[in-house]
C-alpha cells in the first residue's frame, strides 16, 4: 500500500498525472482495509465518506482518491511546520448527537458562480451574530451558492473534524464536485477582533496567492481593516479545499465592523473571481 502511495505522491510532486492503473489498485486496497495499525492515519482521515460509496472504477472515485492523497501530503507538511515552531498540541474530537436525523439541519441556496459561501454557526444559541444576514446578502447580489446551518453548534459544529460524516458536510462535498466549485468562503463573526476582518487560510496553504491578493485588494478598496494573523481556519476550509481544484478561506468578521463595507468588499471579491 505504501509503495503504491509513494509512486502516486512522486507523480503529484513532479506535476505529473498519476497512472490510473496504480490509482485503481490503491483504491481496491483501501476498500479492503478494516483495521491496520500500519496504515497512515493522515490518509484514512483524509478520505471522504463519498469516496467509499463510489464505484471503484468511476471517474469520481479516481478524483476523490487524488484529493485524499494530495490532502495527505499537505497535512504532513503542515504538521511538520507546526512541530518545528512548537504549535503541536494533543487533539481531541468529540462526536455530537446526530440531531440532523430529527431536524432540518441545513439550508442550501443555489447560485450561478463557482463559489460557495458557508455559515456553519448561523443558528442560535451561540450563533455568529449578524452572519446569516451578511451571508444571504452576499449570495443574493454576487450569485454565489450558500450553505447555512439550521442547528446550533451546541449539537453539531459543522466546522469540526467530527462533523465530516454528517449530511451537511457530505452534501457540501457533492456541491463542490458536481458544480465544479472553485472557491469556498467560510463566514464567521466575532466580538473579540481588533480588526474588521481576520483571514484564515492555514498560512496560505488553502488558497493561491493570486486569489488571496484579490481578496486583500477588495478589502482595502472598501476601507476594511484586516489581518492575516491569528486564526488558521476551521475544518471546512481545511478539508474541502484542495489546490488547484478548489481553494478555501475563512473570513472572520468583527461585530463592530461597518457591515456595509465588509459586505460590499466580499461581493466585489466574488464578482472578480
């Protein structure tokens, strides 16, 4: 298994398309894995549930496999960087009660742009204040797709590792694949920010420099004070953005910011993509 992955990783690192025969062999082996302590935890945690549901010979399955391996490479490099600068800490994941089975858990509004806005903390209690109205306005004017949470983060926090198996996150992955989404903008709000907006992109690993530059230009031209320091971003950005297919950025908006300026800047950003 590791031999196959090494060949695929070498191809990706050199900018070559992986051999589909090798990809198919790797897919078959992954499907047979039940419990193997020698299997890479990074790889198994990177494979989305939808991959396991696809026919192993389909184009979608091959694409999911490529994404999983690319994500593994990125995560390995990122963890190495974090370790060197002393940021590694023990990680705990808490599984939440599947309230989605008993309630309408999310709302999706289809757009026309290859961009999807997400607001995982848009329902009370403990919701991100003003974020639902902001997200709806940006989507309405810019034409971006919109995914809103309809349950509180108390029950399901869609921006965490443990929520990847929930219908909303599986649905989001389907939207990204089927509608050929190029960008994910994950919206949040906070009353503890020193700036109007805080950008989270895992130190630039989830977004191309050119796209990040466009975002900064839109913020500056609308008089929005921002910072790229601070939050790295959450699991929505980390898991669903795989360059070059789709990028992702978390945008944290201060509740004290001039809302109209931020909304206009983000609308301009989506329209320029």
